[in-house]
C-alpha cells in the first residue's frame, strides 16, 4: 500500500495495528518504500506513527538516502525535521549529501548543507561530494559546495582531485570555478598525470588554454615519462 501510494488504505492498516516497521527480505521498510516513491502524505503518516526513521535496507540505504537519490525534496525536509541521521551512509560510504550531489538535486543539496551535513564525507573510494559533483558537471552544486568550505583539493584514493576529474570530462565552467577558488593546478594522480595532461589527452582545448594561462606546469610528466 505504501509502494503504490494508497493513502487511505495505509491509514486503515495503521489504525488496525499493522506492524509499521515490518520489512521485505531486502530490508526495505514501509517508510523506505514510501520515501523511494515520494508519497509525501504517507511518509508523514508513518513518521507520526513512530516508524523507525533510520531503518536501512541490507545495503545500508536509509529512507533519507533514497529520498535524496530520487530528489524528493519535501520528503527529505520531512525526514530531516524528524531527526533522520543526516550523515548515515550506505555500505559503500556514500552519504545522503554525496548521493544528492551525484544526481544533481540542487535543492536537496542546499537543504542538507543548511542542516549541517558533513560536506567532506567521502565514499570508501575517497570520492567526496565535491569530487562527484565535478565529475558530473553539476555547476550550481559545485559552487554551493565551494561556498560552504568543501575541501577543494580532496582526492580519491587514486589521487584524482576534483580539478583533475573536471578536466578529464571537459566541464569547462567547473574547471574555471575550481581554478578561481585556488584549486592546486598541478595536483597529480598517483600515476603522475596532471590536470593539464588529462585535458590534453582528451582534447579539451578551452580547458588546456585556461590551465596554461594559470601557469600550469607545461612539462609535468606521467611516472612513465
């Protein structure tokens, strides 16, 4: 009933003492599935009846995580207002903020930041919310994260910085933003590839020119030379 958004049926079942936290074998609770599908009125009803707001699937996804993934802004607001764990991560280490940044849900990102989400909380691979927003070219989110003191040079475990990945994918506006906010222009991957190297490799002409204009080391080589 929660999955399909049948509000009156849900109300009837709750009033007749249905187990509000009874989950599927995957660990999905009624609240989780209502959040997944953005059924706002049902989410509020479940919360009002003491549904476990942080009950996760077996993969560690909380109701807040799945609402952030799907960009259900009102549901996210409801969960936060009812003390959902704002930094509760899935098993890969992705936080609600990371997930919202990945999917480009600007309003959700703003809400999480305003409610003190950990702006530098990384996945197990070391990818930060800023890194993944740069990877996907979500310009407005990148600016928001920078404005809120995200670590601009925080790298993945392989050494890729937000600037490197923006150069790799040819996101010109993101590169400009990072450079203007003092990103380390010569910060290399563990293999020695610099932002300039990877922009040249992928033929991103405008980015190459921008890096050269900002005094990138034009002769910096990979470890292989």
